[in-house]
């Protein structure tokens, strides 16, 4: 498991773009011919079919064939890179691999930089979409108003549209809802529709129905986004024997910038827990989108003493992958470049990982100490992805902890991630990034195509959106006030 940050790709490609300068040249044209668009589409199809270890993990052959046919039928209507994106992105989204991403071309990003956008920030949950912030002439729309429709399209239909073009594992929607919450909806709506000057919006507010035509707002209408949170695990004492541990990432690329490495940082945490005599722990994985193998297993090994068989298999389609475009352009990559002694060939030319150190298929190869044996409550949700999702699955199938929050954003069956292959589509200049290793977990999931489900469902709420001590946190703390020893004995608070 390695997460190369598909949400990071989305942010870079869609949300921030390049800063505008007074002397900046006008955006380059994104026009494209039908022939060029078809070449890019067929290259994308060939690449994912050649590279993804099991393209039918989350779809049937019939569904994939139908999706390809639908995409090919739309090519005649493509006139620019933006309309090509609206064909290719839903097609690859059909595969259900959240690590598979499409990066916009520089010209597309320039067009978005100057484009007006939807004037409301929204919080998306299973209960609907609710206003978090409003801008421009929409500034008087109250926080918490529930979205009914935009230009006649219902909130439920809008969410379905968002799912088709937002990276997600399996059939999970919570990850999409976290991605499009805040300013993400405005960004994705632009990508789906192009620029609009006005939006007809219907909402249900505290004073009744709101039916308005709202003007789009420039990028400058929204405040600048804050810095990324610190990547280090943070420990907070909630009482003499209770602690809160937030682990925001498993990324080996982010931690060194903070002057730390994950194994040392997490070991120090569990030493402190032992020294303080902590018996109750809240583990927050809500913003953990994964990172670098085997950091999720290292954390697991401080929570579960027994070594477990983690992966049934870690496989690639082959050592070398190559495709050719319709005009004869050649694209290729090697998969296992670093240490061939860790892999072996199997039937059909596929490559599988050996069950030997340092990675293999087990949760660990060495002893960890000190082990935390106390009660555990896990906060998880749609942003719990990749390695964060793997840790959630390890804990769930070890019957370790009570889960509070939302459905985990990565599938319980595993993911396709690790090594990746980036291909620049030759005509649109969009970049398709394909994950190359299938990490298949060593259990039969009760939730096919879904992530670990919460024992106590507590979706995000407008009032405490973005806060650490929100309703889910309060439920976690309340659970530890109960007298239970095994997770199945805990009772979800009624309020």
C-alpha cells in the first residue's frame, strides 16, 4: 500500500491552479479534433486495461464494455480538452480505483484559474448538502440551509454526477462527499459543466424555501486556503487514564519535513501511553489518507500483539507494461524496479510479492513494544483512505476497537496503489496516473465494494465542520465513559 495522494492531485489540478498575474498571457487554446480526442480516449482505455491488475474487481465485464461503448459514442461531440475530460474521467471512474487519477493540462488549469464559480460552499452527507459559506450576492444565504437543487438538478442527482468524476474506491460515496465538501463542489461543478455566469438555486432555509438566481463569483471571492495540518502524530491527555491520538498521515514524504520519521514518532507515543498508565484511547484516522508502507502496519502492531496475515496477495500485471496509441506513439513502464528478489512470476505473466521480509504479506516481521492493550475507539470516515483504510480493516477484523463516524473511504477488500504509471495523453496533454499493484486483503469482507462501516454512525455536521472536537469526537469520548471491555459491548449514545 502506498497512497500517492489522489486528493492532492485533485487539489493541484482543480482547486488551486496557478496564481494569476497582471502580465499573465491569455490561456492557451484547449480545442481538439475528433480524431485527436479518439486517440487520447483509446490510449486511456488501452493503458488501464494493460496496467491495472484486476480491472474487474469492482465492476463486471459487461459494465466495462458498456462504459467503453458509451464513451466512444460521445467522442463525436468533443471539441476541447474539457469536453474530453467529461468523457474519459467518468469512464475510468467506472473502474472503482480511488488511486487512479487524471491531472488537467496546464491550459485547462489556466482556464479554470480565471473562471467564475458556484457561490456556495457545501457540506455533503447522507442526509443531503448544507451551506457552509456563501459569497458575493449569495452572502446572505444562511449557514446550514439545505440544498434542494441547482438549475433544476436535485441534490441527489448532483451527488451522483460528482461520484462519476471524483476518484473513489468501489462504490463508496463518503470519500466523494468529503472531497466535494467545502469549495470542492464548486470546483467539480465547473469541471462538469464549464463556466456559468448564474445558477438557479433552491434551498430549504430556517425561514422557509429560498428560490434564487445567484451570480457566479471569482476565485478571489473565497479566502485563501490554509496550510496543510502538521503531519506528526499528536497526543492529547483527556484524563488520568484516557488519551486522544490523531494520526493524520502515513506519508514518508511529509514527515521528514517536520524533522521526524513515522516509526520513531509513533514509538514515542506508545512509550508515553505506557508511562502515563493510559487504559482508554481514541484513535483519530479521519484525515489519514494513507502514505507509505508499512507505516499502517507499524501502528497496528502497537495495538494488536498477535502477528496477522494481512494480504492474501500483492500482484502486478507484469514486470513490463507497454501500449501504443492509434498514431503509433509508444508508452511503457517497468513495475518492480528496485528488488526483484521480493517478487516471483505466476500464471499469465503476472508478478506476485513473496511472503518474506521486509514487506511480504504479514502485519509485521519483528516484535513491537510497548503494546497498548486498553480500550480503543476509532474515529474514521470518508477521508480515511489507502493505508488509513487498511489500518481500519486490520483493526475491524481483529475485533479491536469501536468505530465511530462514517463509512471508511477505502474498500475493506484492499486497494490498487503502490507503484504508478503516469501517461500524458498526447493531444489533450492531460495526465493519466494508473496504480500498478493490487493489495488484496486476507479476509472475506462483509461489505463488497465498501469500506469498514461505523458501529456508531456520526456524520459531519455544519455547526462543527472542520473542528477536531465535533459530534463524532464527543460520541467517542462518551463511549469511554461506559463500562465495557469488548467492543461489541459498547452502546452508541442516543444523542
